[in-house]
């Protein structure tokens, strides 16, 4: 009686695990940069990877980004050389950095092909049975068909993103979604004025990308 008054239980996903589970982490650098730039946060990517791998065996973590190329102004070339340190630090952490040239347009530089590069690596490694679970650090809905294809191959796909840059559709089809906002205290630190200055010096590469994406460079 009065069953219609009972509150509907929230549907939860059942999380299945592989024994001796192998994971690979794929980080969309642009997606993460835009989210943390708005939130004024600095990411420790080594800590982030450790959080996402949990107690599982890590095949490798990959970081993807675009880099301007071709006939660049002298000051831009010098800035990129100075700021290459950020990507070198990631490599020293054991994170494999993968880059593609940015495409130059009359309005500035645009990032083309990063999604395809990430998708190609995820699918090819799944075909080779290199991992059991892919952890995609991105909220971009363009990855929907990629996630579905990997699941068809019998693999799990977890996605991790900040709320500001996460797609509802991507969260819905993922085997597990990790809301990074709830974990940010474990792998980020807020930037004060001095830290922001240091970040711009250290990660000026990405600050430059943001400007040229908007055609300001």
C-alpha cells in the first residue's frame, strides 16, 4: 500500500574487475589544461596517475598535446624551448608524452588530430590485449565511439574529468566515471599570485597555446 509514495532508488553501476587487472592511462592534455586554468589549479600528474591506477598494474600513462611548428617567430621559438621543460618533467615521471603539430590558420593555430591519436593508441593497444582497462582522462564527447569500440573488444573503459569539461553522454557509457573535482585535493594545489607567475613561466607553453587557439598570437 502507498507504494507510489516510496522514493525511487538511484540506479548505480555494478563495477566488475579483472583478476590481476592491467590498466593504461590516456590523458588529454588540452582538456585538462582548460579545466584547471579556469579553476586556478596546478596538477601533479604523477599523483593523478597513481590515484587512477589504484592498486592495479600500470602498463603506461600517456599525455597528448599539440605543439606549434613550421616558420615561427623568433620569440615564440625561444619561448617554446624554455617551456619544453614541462613536457620533459612528465617524461621524467614515466609519463609517455605524445605530440602533434598544430595546424596554422589565418586566425591562429588550432589543435587537429589529438583525438584521433588518442583513439588510435587506445584501440590498437586493446587489439593487442595490452590492457584490461583504459582510463581516459578527458570529458570530450568525441570519444563516445572510441569507448564503445573498446568495450566491444571486451575491455573496460573508465573516464576521469572535471565537471566543467565532462560530457554527460561520455559519463553515461563509461564503465566507471571518476569526478576529479572530488579528488582534486589529492593531486592539485591552488595557485596564489606568485605560484601563478611560476606556472606561467613553467607552463608558458600551454598559455601560449591558449592565446594562439583564439587567434591572439
